[in-house]
C-alpha cells in the first residue's frame, strides 16, 4: 500500500517535486522526503491520501494547517513553502528538518539536563507567543510535535493540524469536542470547552514536567480516566521525583499546569520570561542515534476476519485459474493463431498480485497466504438488521455499512500486526487493545442505529405522503429531526472508521520499520482514537438519559 501511494503521489505532484522516500506517518497524513526541483532544496511533503481526503472537513483542517503555519514567520515554527489540492490529493511542502522529535530525545534521556529543559521551554514558549499574537492556538503541544535540529539544537514547533485561528471558522471544531492528545490536554480541553492561549501554556508545562522527571504527571488505564485526572487530580511535585530541580523551576512548571486557566501564566510570553535569561545556555550536543534493528518477528495465527480475507483470496485465485483454463481451451479450438488468453492471464495475475500485496502489508506471511485454511469462519459483523431487508426500496448495504465492514478488516489487521510484534515492542503500545475493540463496538452500535433510522424513516415517509412534499407540518418536522440525527450518526461512523484506518496504517509502518522509530506516531493515533471513543461513549450515555 505504501509503495502504491508513493507512486501515485509522485505522478500527481511531479515534476515540480521529486519524491525520495517516506519519512513517517502521523494521524491520517503521510510525510515524504523530497526535493523542490525549481529551487533545488530539500523539502518535507505532507500528503493527505485520497481515502482520507474525500472527507471535506478533514481536508479543510489539513489545508488550514498549511495556511496557519505559512502565516507564522518565526524561527521556532516550521516554514511552509506551498500548499495545494491536486486531483484527489491534499498536500503541502515545508522545510525539511534535519533532527529528531523531543519525544525521541526524552525516550533516550528521560531526565534531561536542566539547562536544556529551560532552553527548550523558552524557545517553544516564544514560538507559541508569536502564534498567539497572530490569532492561532496550537492545541496539541507535545514532545512529538517539537523537533530539535541536529546542527543548531533549535527547537521547532510543528503540526498545526488541529490548531484553530481564534477568529476562524468555528464549524471545523464543534462545541463539546475534545481535540488534542489526552496526556497533554488542558482541563478545559478535556471537558470539551473552548481552548485559548492558556491551554497551550498548560500543555507546555506538561512537556516541561516530562523533560525534567521523565514521567507524565498523570497516567491512567483508559482515555476517559486520563481526561478525568487532567481535570481534577493534582500532579506529583517535580522535586518529589527529581530533587536537584531548583524550587523556582518547580514553581514555574506548577504554575503553568494550574487547573484553573486564570491561575496560570496568562500568556506564553509570561511563561518564557519566568524561565529567565537563557542567552548563556548552550544545549548539550546529542549525537545522531544509530538505528536499532530487531530480528524479524514471528507471526501467530490469523484472526477470523483475516482468515476470511485469505480464504477469499485463495478462492479467487482458484476461480481465476479455472477461468484461464476455459479461456485456453476456447482459444485453442477457435482462434489458435492468436494468443489472446495470454493477455487475460496477465490482467488476472496483476489483479491477484495487487490483492496479495495488500494482504501481506496487513501482517499475513507468505506461508499463511499459501497455507490451506480448512474453514471459513462466519462473519463476525452482523450489520444489516432483518427489518432493513423487509422493506422494499431500502438499501441493504448503504455506505456506512461498507465503512463498518472495512473497519472490521482494519481491526483484524491491527490485532494481527500486534501479535506479530516482539514482546518488547508490543509493550510500548499497551493502550491499543483498550481502544480498538471498544471503538469498533461503538461503531457497530452506531451502524445498527443508523439502519433503524433508515427503516423507520422510510416507513414514516410512506405512511405520511411526504414523498411529493405532502403530509402535515408536524410529520415533516419529525422527518427533518430524524434526518439530522441520521446525518450525525453517519458522521460518527465515518470518524470511527477513519480513526481505525489511521491507527492501522501507523501500526503497519511501525512494524515494518524494524526499530523503535514511529512509536510516538502510533501512540498519538491511539490517543486520538481514544478521545473519539470517549466522545462517542459520552454521546451514547446522553442519548440514553434522554
């Protein structure tokens, strides 16, 4: 899948940009290393793939990230050179940063030197203050979104993907919608309230806490529990974990992390000034880490859903072989002078190869692909209720059902990839099992509810004579209310499906890397899926109370 997307991106944005290699995946976007041919300079090209870019809201958020970052001319913000929507790709080119994320640096050095912590906090606070003066709140400040260049040690703020212009379009962020990364999310964000500059101050305080102690101020076994702790629980004092931290710096971090926004530093500039003069600080030079390559993991058995996919592919291969045999006989009997069967065989082989590569990318081994599967498990997803098939004119498989079936395969692929990881690498991602299945269960419930709406709405329309605009005002009003609820259900289904797809892609990239690189990206995708799960659960509970 990655190679196919790479070839497509190259064909779409060339010849202005040359694509060299994939750098990584974050959320639902893919980042490539490339070259601006006209300017002859290296660039990072961030792409929203077609299977995600079809969503207008996601596409608008993605392009808005480029516009916001391009408008921020500051040495602590990654510069954006160009942005466009070409064919079915949304993409932008930005400066290629030669460095590592702060998250990677913390992984290697959990308790960083105090002077380095001060310098990084001051630089990032200065960049945030500039963004705030420009009317932009980042809303997802965390170590993974702070890059540190190898040559200059300059911290640079990246990823304005969920940032919001304070005077911008409010429709892109709905009231009560928690956006950000739970471990760094301010209490007001956790509650789904409006975020302002002080929310970024809180998140940067959490970043400072982690740099000093090597720990997060709050840990929990689930995303909702994490959000609750952010809103209510006091953080363990920094000096209780690391006594050599000066008391004044502990106070700075504690003030930035105050629960009440009014008690925090009111601006990022105030936080920067509280850190003090850093002009004499020279951050310690960190050598480039050598890549750690692990042995290829062994694969466990396939899940039922993946087994179904493999069996279907095997059956397709046998059917294709039978078809080619028939074509060969017909070719020999009626037109032996023309080997048209050869062209049919090439097309069939290419189709099977494409499907096989997709299955292999989901964690299935060659041995499993060619091994005989004795049984085809029953489908684990029952999505079309009987009522749907009893009403003529109601589609048995609307788009949201197909989304759910694809999500079923995504979940199966995620579980297969997880089983194939070594125990050490799997331990890096403890939250995935806590999020994936519950999110898919919520998606199933939404699909059943949408199918019920389909059924009841069709019966009501037929019984009331609204088809040609007739019927009473009360009936039309009920139909409109049902349509609004239905649209919201379908939107939630699409969001859940996109979250599971993003997690699957990030996890597959991490598994293929053969090293610990990419773990923060997978964690971010997991956390975002967890936030969505929390929101869907809260919405379902609210509907139940009503």
